[in-house]
C-alpha cells in the first residue's frame, strides 16, 4: 500500500519530467561511476595500451617504435630465459597448489574434530599467513642460512650435515614451495574449508555410517564431494596466484642460485626495471595473461567432471 | 568394512564397553598431539625471529647458537629507527594505508550500493565485468600503469598507491559489500525515501550503520593488503625516502653494512616491527576477519 502512494507521488514531486525508472537508472550510474572511471583508467585502458606497447620497442628514453609481433617472436624463439622460467614456474605451481590444497584441507579436518582450544590452534595455524611477504622471505632466508641458520643447526645437533637449502640449485624451488606453504596452508583457504566442512549435511554423514562407511570412506565419498566447489575455487585461485609467484623469490633468492628460481614474473620484472625493455615486458605480461586465462578455462571445463553442486539436483 | 561396522555400532559386548572409550581417548590424544606439534612447527620461525631480534650482532651468528639471547638487546629496535630511515618508511606506509583504506571502503560502499539496490539497464552485465576483474592479475597492467604514472608525473610519489583505490575500491570489496547490502531489508530504504531521504542519505544513514560488520571486514582486509603490498611500490617508488615499509625492508636487506658487520639481528627486529601491526589487527578483528573470509570464499 505504502509503495503505491510513493509510486504516485514521485512524478508530481519531480521537477524534471523524468520517469521514475529513468531517474533511478541515472542514480544507479552515478553510484557506480567511480568504478567505471577506475575501470577505464586503471584497468581497461592500460590493458589495451599494453597491446600496443607489447608490439613496440620502447626503452622509455626514446619514443616507442612499432615492431609488430617481434617481441612475441623473441619470447618464444630467441629468449634463452623464457622457456626455462616458464617451466620453473610450472614446476613450482604443480608442487604448491596440490600440496597447499591438500594441506589446508587436512588441517581443516583436524580442527573440525571435537577438541578443546580449537580457536587457539586455529589462530596459531593462521598467523603465518599474515606475515608480510618481504618479512617472510627475510626470515626464511635466515632460518635456512646454510652455516648458522636454525634448520641446519638443528640437523647438526642430531649429527646430520644440512644442505645449502636456498643456495642449492636443486633445493631452492622446493624450499620456496615449503615457505609459501608455511605462509598459506593455515590461512584463509583453511578457514574456507573449515566453514565448508561445517556445512556438510549431518544426515548425509549419518546415512553413510548406516551403510557401513568407516571414517576414511565417509571422508572420501561424502565430505570430499560436498567440498568440490570450494576445492575448485581454491584451485583456480591457487594456480593464478602461484603462476604469478614473485615477491618471495625476489626477496629470498633473487632468482638465484644460477637462475634456479628465476620464475616468469622475475623475468618480466627484470626486463622492465633493470633493462627498461617496456615493450618486451608488456609482451611477457600478455603471454602470462593468456596462459592464466587458458588455465582457468581448462580448469572450469574439467571441473564439470568432478565438481558436485548439491543445488542442481533439487533436494 | 563389516568389522568397522561392528566396532562403530558395537554396544553388544562387555569387551566393547572398555575398548571403545579407550580407543576414543587414544584417538583424542593423537589429535591433540598432531595439532600441538603442527602449531609448534608453525610458530617456531616466529620464535626464532624474535629471539634473533634481541641478540647482539655477534651472538646472532654465534656457534653453538643460543635459543634465548644471553643478553637481551632492546637496543636493536632503537637502532633500526635511528640508524636507518625506518621512521620515514613507517610514516609513508601509514599515510598510504590510511588514505587507501578510507578510499577503498568509501568508494566500494557507494559502488556496491549502486549494484545492490538501484535498478538500471546493464546492471547484471556490468557486475559480471566487476567480478571478472577479480581474476585479472595486477601483473598484466603493471607496465602500462608504470608508463601512465610516468607520463603524469606520479612516479616516485605515493599517489599511485592511493588514488586508484578511490575509484571503485576493488572488485573484491564491491562484491563483498554488495552481498551484504542485499541482506538488509529493502523496506528500510523505502521508509527513508518516504521521509525524503536521498539515495546517498539512505546509504549513509540506513545501510552503513547496519553494515558495520561487513565494513569492518573491508577495513581489515584493505589494511592488510596495503600494508603488505610489495609489487606495486617496487615499480612505482624509486628514491628511498619514498619507500613504504616492505620496500624499505627489502632495501635494508640488500644494502651492505659498514665493515660487513652482520645485521641479521637488525633484519629480524625490522621484520618483527613490520609484522606486529598485522597480527595485532588480526587479534582485534578476528571475528570479522573469519566472517569475511568465509563469506567471500563460499559464496564466490
């Protein structure tokens, strides 16, 4: 009733002869206008500009010179660091993402048990993920310092001579994986899984128990399928994140030793900030973006086979 | 399988009555053991950081190492402020954080209100664009942004770290606030409208007071993001009196000391200083924090 009177009053009150829906629409555009401006100036515009820059030779000092696809050609065929850095990044991603998701899930399961002091454990698991990445890089390069780092001192105390960790080309990437797991396993991903676990319907678990499922079978056949949407979400974000791995390697190893941790983003940043190859760096950025889009698309396609949405079947 | 069934539903024999509680207790203590060991492992790096931060330059690399400093040196925490421009970097970080947090929260609220409450053609399509920018890594636009800021003279100022946040506040926060605003009953808006309240008035007087939990979440996340941000300052800041803390810390890490004196103790002190505000914030706003994570992660 009340709404009707407003509906009638508006056109009368309005000084401009605008229909209510038009006024409403204008207000809507006004409200989202900050985002539109930001999107055009700081997202869309730069992305389009990047296409042009990526087809130019541009060292900042002299004006950009259009060279067509030469930068892309250079990346794929002439740059000795391009493919290795891509492979290294893929290796890092293939270790970090599955281990991270499995680790967070297991920790969430652990916290979902009936134990006291849950909040304290949760906080302790969570704290590492708050550490600023620069601090994380510095503190781990200290812990893993070959001569006086805590890790090797502990090993030494039980009579083992510890390895060089971050200064060992074969171990550097696994170490970085370990560091990023320390900083992410107990973080928001675990919290999301924990909430997901609490959302698993009790009656499904009970039904499984009646069918004679043990704890493990219940976990595999009830809990995991119910969590698949959350797992997909974390998988997509995880790949996006670890494919862009930069800061931790930049701080802890600076791409070394002997290019062992020279990830794709390190390559890009060095092209831009050290050699001022803006055109080439922009091309690398677009290749990165295309790859990330492709991965996301493939994961979402693939997800139709294993992700279970309980809503779809109409309970 | 069959054996397990007998065990879980075993209320048949005397034997089970003793064995099952005992097993349960074993299982329970195993869980505590695992959780405690894990928590200790996760905390050990922090412990070592703080312990190292309180040692002298030579004790920190002494062999065999001391778990707890023999002589606690609070002086380290003074030294990083006095002998290094940490004070400047901290001020820069605080300026960036305060202005960016205000910008993100205010501007994301306005935009989210538009998406949540006002009908206009193309709303859903535009909102999809907002969501899709969440998947857009900053790395893709960093080069043109760098060139843009260079053109307009923003390089080596704090502006690129602040101003863009005032335009939309980021897809993540728009999404989070829109979800929250939609849970507020629309009758309240309409009642205010009858009272002659404009749309901004409704947002400010009706929606904002009811959205304190969501807004707190945005403030916390925004602070964390801006405090920890490393990638953009690395591109946009050049001279070391413009650095924010993460960049300053990195500079400090790579800068050689006089006479090669070890500086691990100072690095650890500095790392502690940069981490403490974040941890404090987490403890103060833990509830909002967890709610925010869950909200964006499950409904996303």
